[in-house]
C-alpha cells in the first residue's frame, strides 16, 4: 500500500499527458480518477495497521518508509487536497494552454509528496523532497510571464540551495550517528554527546526544510510564487508543500533535540518572527492571493512555535504538540478553501487587486459563505477548527510562562511570545476582515463593473462548488465538537512528536480558553477600524473614490536587497577577485610559479632518484605485463575486449540520453514557440538596422537580394541572442548554477570539518 501511494501517481502522470493529447475531457477524467484512487488508497492505509517498507541499496543508504498515526493522517490530507484541487481545476484550466504539462507534473508532485510524508529516514525524505521541489517548479512558471519566470527562479534557487545545505547536514548526521532513521535519532544523539556537531548538522537540515516551510528569513519565495501560480497550485503550495518542510523540522526538533531548551527556544524565536512578519505583510497587501500567501507565512510561524514549545517542554509538551499537529491540519483546510475561493474570483474577473475585484461576491451567497468559513477558521473564532488549535498553542505558552514564574525564573521571553501570539492573531482577524469586506460587502468604484459582477450569479460549475463546499464544511464541524474529531486526530498523531497524547480533557469553551481568542478578536477589530480603514484606504484625487493602498516600502524586500545581490553580484565578484589575485598578482603569481617548480622537481626526484627510480620502473613494468596478459590471453583477451566495447556503447548511450530526453520534452511538454508575426519582425530594432544597411548599400551601387538581406539576417541574430540569453537564466541553467554553488559549499564544508 505504501509503494502504491508513492508510485501510482508517477505511473499515471504520462497516462494523463497522453489523455490530454486526445481531449480536455479525457485529461480531466484521467486526473480526477487518479486522485480518487489515491484518496481511496490513503483511506485503506489509515484503516490498516502500521506498515513499514524498504528498498535497500538505492542512493547508497536505501529508501525506508513507515506508516504511523501522523503519516496516515497527512496522507489522507494530501490525497483529499489533491482530489479537491483537481476537481476544481477541471473548470479553472478550461481556458489555459499547456494544461497537459501541468497535470503531468501535478501527479508527479503528488507521488513525491507522499514519498516525503511516508519516509522513515531523513535521507529518504530528502530524496523525495528534491523531486517534489523540481516537479512543483512548473506550477509557479505555468503562465510563462516575466513575473512568473522570476518567481519560479526564486523558488528553484531556494529549493536547490536549501536541499544542498540539508544534504550537508545529513552527511554530518550519518557520519556521527551512523543513521538517519528518524526513530533512532534521539537514542543515537544521547550516546554521541558531540553536541556542537549535532547543532551544526541540525542547523543545516533546518535550513533546507525551513526554506520549504516558509520560515523566516527563507520565506521569500512564498509571497512571490503564490500570486503567479494557478489557484489550485497555490492551494497545494500553501496547504501541503509547506508542510513537507514542517515535517523535516518536526523530525529533527522532536527527535534529535527533544527536551533541548536551547534548540527549542531558537525554534520558538524563529516561529515568532515568522508569525509576526507574515501577518504584517498580509496586513499591507492589496493583492488577494499575495495576502493569502503572506498569511501562510504567518500561520507557519504559529506551527513552528508549537514545535519549539514541544522541544522546550519535553515529555510534558503534549498540549503544544497537539496544537502544532492540529494547526497543520487546519491550515491545510483553510488554504484549500481560501485559495480555491480566490481562484473562483480570478477565473471570472482575471484580476486580483482588491480595488478591481471589489464587490465581486455581493450577490454570490455560496462563495460568500465558503470564504467566510475559511476566514473565521483562520482567525481563530470559537466554534471553528482554528480556535481549537490556536487555543492549545496559546495555553502551552501561557502555562510554561506561569510555571517559570512560579519557580522563580524569568518568564519575560515567553510572556512576550504570548502577547505577540495574541497580536498576530488579531492581525489575522484584521486582514481577513479586509478581504471579506472588499469582496462581499463594499461596491466597486465603477458602477458598470459592479452591475456586471452582480449579474454573474453562478460563478462556477456544481463540481467546482462541491470542491469548495466539502472542505469548508469540515471547518465548523471540527470546531463545534473538538473532542470528537480533533481530539482523536491529536491522540493518533502526537506520537511522531515523541510525546504521549493528552491525558486530560481540554475545556475549550471555558472562560480561560475563550479569553485568549476574545483578546485577539478585539485587537483585530481595533486594527481594522483604527489602521486599515484610516491609513490603508485613501481617497483617489482623480476618481474621488476611496481605494486600498499598499504602504509597505518596496525596498524592504530581502530577495532584492540581500539574496539576489549576494548570489548574482557579491559572491561572483569576491571569487573573481580571489582568482585574479592568485593568477595575475605579482606576489601570488611568483608564489604559484615557485610552488609549481617545487612540485616539478619533486616529481623528477621520484622518477630519477636511485632509490625510487628502480621501484617506479618495476611497478611500471609489472603493470605493463599485466595489461599485456589481459589483452592477449585467450581467456581474458576476448572478455576484456567485450567489456571495453560494452563500456564504450554504454558511455555513448548515456551521453546521448540527455539529448534524447531534451528532444522528447521539446516535442511533447515544452513545444517550440511559434515564429513571430510579420509586424513584430518589421518593427524590431535589429530588422530596422539591417534595412538601413541594405538601403545604404543600394544607394552606393552595391547589390542587394535574398543572399544579402541583412535586415532579416540581423533580426535572426537578435532572436538567437535573445534565446541564448534566456537559456542562460532559464530553468535548467539556473538550476545548474544553483547546484554548482551548493556543491562548492558542500566540498568546502567537508574540507573544513576534516580539519576540525
């Protein structure tokens, strides 16, 4: 069953691609059937006893898998989310091109994601983690716009660099502990006692998985990728793929550093910064999907706080672990509902700016109810599932702070975290209120546009409406009877966190629990009326209407201010200066010459010295005779020739396989772009330059004609230059550049460790 969940989507991906060549209906039916079968298999796995499976020898250490309570829960969540987004995508992609490509990689990503969550070792998780990163890259670049290409390059860079850094950590972990099996990490780490090295390994792994989770300061891809990706892909990127990063963070925090106060506090601090920053960015955003993307950053911060508190509290961290697990589940549901709702808005308006889609949902009761359910859930309102998980997280922080104060220790840090937790919850209420009011309460600034919106009373087909309604119903269902549903889910899954299930019932609707939620709601109301309505909505001098404005400074963009200059300018400049110094500088150049001369003399000494010379000669003679024997002997000669011929054929086949694969992709998934229109050729600057030269040659009495048509020749040169330039920054080349940078970092890291 484990192998089926992983391999079945990979097998169905080419089938879906072939079906897309036949018809759109065949493609949609194949994709939905594949996701439905995957969901049925996940249900069967959840009802079966715990299973394990291994494939020894693959990638050196083998691939190992396990299905326990946590993994079963998330396999169900993954399969359910993929099924809902695929059903919704049948309508969403009805006017899209390259949909066969999307569905092909969509199913590939499903299989890889299942592989991550069913992994029982960090090595296996990283293998499927990297496959998932590369296949989901096509989601971000699906529209092939300039903005989508830039966001996709950022996504790929973060994925590749993060993966390579995580690989460094796995090298260290395997070397020190002799295993990367998650269940063995705690015992092996306790036996090791080499805490600095374990911190180094854990930091590298945290970097790689935290990047995918959207943890600060590696969150930069989330606000860029979600707005440009199709809505079904955004729902999966936010609701599911970020949780694959969280999976890795839980694996090392609750196993390698279980009960480690320093590590747990560090995770709490990273989670707090991520939580607050994401909420602030969402508060300022005026783009529907970007707001939801920044909200995802914030909600990941809530989850990280729960993971950190589990490590801080150790065996007593059941409440924090339950809150983290349930908020993972809730966030997947929230973003499934909210991003698909945003998709319903976009596929009817083709806009995402709040000022342009304002008033779209005023006369759409189903869409309004579904979006409101997601908003109330993520805002932590009582009777909705988000309230349950946030209550558990808040109470774990509050109780630990009270315990520290009672024992005479300083509780300032955790009191601060508690208040930032409540304020971030208030900001969540504020920006979700902004979205709901803009979409479903206010009127559009253009009466004609509002009339068109009001006339569109059926924004989606029944199947798409069902894909929205089913997950939306689960949010209040889980929230109204938390002990029946969410309590059982928490009890089944907290074993992955190395803690026991909660032994006492939580009185979710007592005044102590309700108080935290009410404080956040009041803070949210104050922020909405005191900040958003007064500062983030301003009157347009030209139209006289009030509009939403984004006052967040554009220069406060980590990608543009730090990461791109670091990778594209600063590091190449430093390495270039170092290379120039050692290669051309008068001092270093002479030093290099002296070293070369010394090595030359040393080699000469070994070749001509009376002692080493005869030894080298005898070794050479022996090897020569051995080679002659293998080449001429009746038995070994033909075998050697056969082996040589086979290796030659294999080498040629391997070297040609990449070209064949690229050719196949260009003929199937990545088709060549159509030739430019005539007016585009004639208006090109290169064409005009060539035409000017032709006229000049003709005026001077020279010959012109098809053989000397410099206008067309210059245009072709310009097109070739553009293609070459685009290839240099395209997906494969950019990924290889990132890989090379990361590989150099790996080797340097290993060399440094070898000297420690």
